[in-house]
């Protein structure tokens, strides 16, 4: 068995991520899409500009385009040029034209004077400021030059990116195909919301969280529902998902002592490691490879499932979707306003509320209830306080790292 899937000791969060990313291979299939259908898609081909932006020298504001003369501050008005028009004659010294923002700069123009700094009487325009050559002129290629690489392979397209590409006249894009992610939960105690609860049953909450999170990340989701806790049902679910999805995510059935068939089935059809991660919450975790897909097994406790998804699965999904291999999640520094109890040994992701003051400094307060089943701690929080594995109790007023998720 691959060493990646055979970890008996506690794995650090960093080692777990490294093991996962070194095992998986990004998607290779790509397709052509129109610009308006490409939001949140990942580029499979670098985009190179065929034009300069701006495409020509143009005016940065409404005013007067002048051909400089040293003898007088009065200029003869010889025309008007609007955006989208072109003034053909070349300006001679002492001449000017009325010009609008974005309009092409006429030949012979030395500067554009803001209309507020000029006085027009008939066809005579008097300049009421010191003239600076090239003032208020945007040069061709000032933003983007012809032949410049605008966006690189692996870039995830944003609304602003689409506007940028439209300004370059680009309408068709080559993007990687969307990841297909299958999601299901196991456990006979789970009940769908809206159904009556039987004795000993609970409402299933992990799957809605996972599905909505995956949709927000722009992946195609295959919802396989709640699978009955029988070997046949679980095996059928995995085999079905393996031929339709790139990734399978399940919640429940990965802890030591779980009385179900998930581990038995996975060991039969794939190469799976059942890990103990040195993180809190989220110690039990499974990762591996089925014949056609990758598998991530999350703990059944709601907060544990969410934290392991965010910290371990999301980096893997981004990398699988052909985005560049991410470095450490960007974290901020804050002063804690509460004391925090912690034992060394595991990286702790404390749910907390961070605020920023008028000077841009963060303070953060850990929520009082940090149990792995307390879903309200995730709903109320806007960040994690990330406490390293070797840290102990944290005193009020201590500088800590935080990771925003809202």
C-alpha cells in the first residue's frame, strides 16, 4: 500500500495536506466556453492580448486638448472630439479642441487641460493654470500592451476578469472541465429535514453544508443522499459514485469503533488511509484512491466535518481543479479578548468572532462553546483562532493568528 495511505501515528495538519497534494493529479480535460458562461472557471490556456489597452492615446477627462505655445495662454478653438470619434487635422501651436473623456488625442496635442481650469469666450480658450506636457493624456498600451500575457493557466475567473477580457475583444475561452463531486452521508440514525424524528434519530446536517459549500466553490455536485447502513447499499453508493464523479466525499464512518461498513467496503474497492489528524476538531479523517476517483471521509460530528472540509479537502479540490498549488491560507494577526484553554499536541481551530477597529487592528473573542457537535459555534463565528500544535493555554491579550471564513 502507498505510504500516503498508511499512517498509524498522528499526522500534523501540514503533513496531511502535503500527503494529499502529492498524491492527487489535477484534472486535464478542458472545453471551450463563451465569455459570459466562464465565471468561476479555471483557465486551461493563457490569454494574450492582441491589442493595446488603451488602444490609442486618449483623454483622461473632459477639457481642452492643446498644442502648446509659449507666447500666450490663449488658444483658438478649432473643433470638438467626442469619445468614439477621431479628429483628423493636426493641431498647430496655439490651437485647441474641445475633448471628452476617452476620446482619441488629436495629432499635435501636447496636453489636456481640465475644463475647470479654462475659460471659453467664443472661439477663444484661456488656460488658467501652468501647463504640464502630456498632462491628462492616457497613452496607448498604458494598461496592457499588445502581446502581453493577461491571465495565466490555472487562474480562476472572476467577474472583473470577464470585464477585462471583454475589453480585449476576447469572447471564447479554453477552460478546464468542472470537477464532479459526489456527496453522501451514512448512518441509520440520520433523518432528512422535514421528516418526523424517530426515537434515537437526528436530523442530518452535514450533507447540506457540504453541498452548498461545493456549489459556492463552483463544482458540479452529485447528491447521493443518505445511504442505508448496510454493506450492499454502501458498496453500491461508492461504485456508482466512482464512475460518475472525480471526487467522493462522505461524512461519518471514519472514526475508530464506528459500527458500519464504510471502512470494510473501502478496503475492498480502493486504497484508503484512515488517519488520525493532530487537529481539533476533526481528528478522524480518511483519504484515498478508488479506481476512478479520489475519496475524502469526514467525521460525523458537524463541526468536525466542516473544519476538516475547509482545512484539508478544499485545498485538494482547488488543486484538482487545476488551480495552482496553494500555499498556507492567508492568516491575520489579532489580539484575543478572552483566555483560551488548550493542551499541547493538536492544532486547534477555535471558533471565534473577530472585529476590526478604526485603525485597522483586529481583536478576536473565542466563543464559549467549542464542542465538535455545537453547530451554532460555526454559525455565529466569522473566523478560526488557529493555535499551533505545540501551544498551551492562551492568556487574554495575547497576539494570535486568525483565519477568516466569513
